[in-house]
C-alpha cells in the first residue's frame, strides 16, 4: 500500500491536508496523526471494517479495544449511555486533554471497535490538529497508539514511519508530541470510578473531582502481580524494545555500581550494552551507550523521552539495556508503569 506523508503544522493548520485525511477516514482508510499524548492510528470508529484494518495494521490482538476520539462534548451521548454525573464533571475538568473514560456503549459503536465489550473508551484530545481531523472525518475516530503491537508508543512521526509505513494510507507529521505517555484511563461504567491505566492526569487530580476514585490493583507497579488488569490491553507485553531491558532499583550510588557491574559482565560476553540514566547521573556510567532521559527535576522531559529512548537503543543494536528507576512526584507512577512493562517486570535490586 502507498502511504502518503504530510506535514501538520499546529500553528498554521493546512485545511486542505485535513480535508484529504478526513476523506480517507470517511472512506474507511487509516490515518496516523499526532495527539498531545502519543501518535494515534485513526480509523472511523463507527465502521467495523476500519477497526478491523487497525488491528491488522498494528498486529494487535482483537480482544484489545480501541479508544474512540471525539471533538465535541455533545457527541459523547451519540456513542455512550447511562453516563454518570461524575463523568460529566471529569469531562468538564480534563477535556480536551489526556483522560479516557470507559462508559456503557450505544449500539452504533461496533463490537469490532470495543473488542467485543459492551463498554466504550472515549477521549477528547487537546491537540488542535487532531480535533480538526476528528470533525472533518465525521466525528468519531478510533485510535490506538500508532505502533506495531508490543513496540514502544510513537512520540515522533519517524516512529510511525518505522512501524507502519506501507501498511496505512496516510501519516500526518506534527513533530514531537507534548506529553509522550498515553492517556490516563478511568472506568466510569461501574459503581465506583477505577483507574485502569496511569497517565498525566493523576489519581490525586481525579480525586479532587470524585473522592471515591480507586486504582485497579492489576496495574499496580508491583512485581509478581497476580491479578489480571481490567483494561484488556494492559495484560500484554508492551512498549518493549528489541534489546532486553532491566530496571535497577535502590539507592543512587548502589544503582550506579550495580549497573556498571552488570554492564561489565555483559560486555565480557561480547554483548552490546546501553544504560538509561538521568542528566545528573549519566557521567557515572561506563557502557557502550549511555542515554540521558532528562533531568530528575524535569519529569515532563522524562515522560516525553522514555519511548523515544527505548527506540533509539534499538537503532543502535543494543542487546541489554539497564535503566535506573525514575520516581518523580507527579507522573512517576505512569512513567514507572510503562518502564516496568517494557522490561517485562525484570527488576534488579541494587546491592
Ligand atoms: P492504546 O490505544 O494503545 O492506548 O490502548 C488502549 C487501551 O485502552 C488498552 O489498554 C485497552 O485495553 C483500553 N481500553 C479500551 N477500551 C476499553 C474498554 N471498553 N474497557 C477497558 N479498557 C479499554
Ligand atoms: Mg498502545
């Protein structure tokens, strides 16, 4: 398939490009586009064939539902029913923005889009280009992250090109995304709101709207977890680089010496090694490649750089990646959730 590449300048949106992309979506094709979280792979959410195409292009298991993106609050009621009051309050506070809500679906939303579930995940993105595209396409775009299933989510158009070029109709290049981690997902379809995936919108922020918000124990960043997460997608290996990723936890000095020791061991076996560190610690490592993910005082930068750094290690043909654990006050849970998943929960305690 021929994939058309177009630039999408958010400061100066070219209506012709939005029209062209909207037409592709209306006709059942697939368009990858930037949002403020990560790049999405869009198809018409109300067209079962479009959703099927998304699963095929991504190589995504068909029981892993898609998030439906809307551009206007009124459109929520076209696809969801029995919407609780708290959901409206959350929409008012966090939409447009990086929050996805799970609600009971109306019959117009095909099972292909919801992975067979009676609920639908809905989000209104903040990104101006995304909002225009949603309106132009008819109002409802199903869009998972625009990566091949299992790979790190794309935060730049080049990541989408690497994974999906030749498999989809169009890629809109809007440059580097702002947040770099996927949206927070909250289940509003049951009695109490439950966070199914941590993200930029934290539990604390959600609790200000509804004090009853809980976190699904299945997504806890605890190792050796026994419960299956409720969001079907969270049970799969995810975000994984080709090299083996190992997270090293503990006190800083010990983390540095443990990582240096492990790196040495692998290098003696002829393996190529990478270290993912902070701006403040990077100089302390001796490895084939050392990457800084940002300063410990700038968690936005850490969040934005994570997926990109994992892909860069792949490009450099690294066999083993050792990463520090990054605990930051606001998005720390979301960052560690992605990092631990990418590592398949392989964690070493620093000695
Ligand atoms: P992605 O689009 O790649 O960010 O993945 C979407 C995430 O939303 C996956 O983890 C899905 O399992 C989750 N999700 C989507 N729809 C639902 C739903 N109806 N119920 C629970 N989780 C959902
Ligand atoms: Mg994804």
